[in-house]
C-alpha cells in the first residue's frame, strides 16, 4: 500500500512496469483494506485459539489449520469477491 501510494504521488506508472491491466489494478486504499482485513482475521483467530487453550478444549489445535484452509479458499474462490481480478 505504501509503495502504491508513493508511486502514485511521484507519477510512476506501475501498471505499465508490471504489465497490469488498467481496469483491474488496486489502489493504495484497496491494498491497505486487504491487509487490514487479513490481519484482523489473524488476530481474531489468535484470540479464539488462546481462549480455547485457556479453557482446555481439545480442539484448540484445529483453529490455526482452519485459518489456513479459509485463506486458501478465499485465494482460489471462483466468485468475484475480495478483488478476484488481481489475485
């Protein structure tokens, strides 16, 4: 996100340099939104995992694996969600 912001301010055409389609490129706000939502998901998973371990639940070790499966599912999701054109 910071790189995209600085490239935009200095008028560097990163779409041409990286051979991106102009209609599907991300702005710096989109990049910050994606990173913030991913980090919120990771922190929520960490808190849930810590609560389950504190309670002594036997299935607490499944939570990090579930996060990985959900992340991979979003990555290969065929529907037009979470910036499909730039994945």
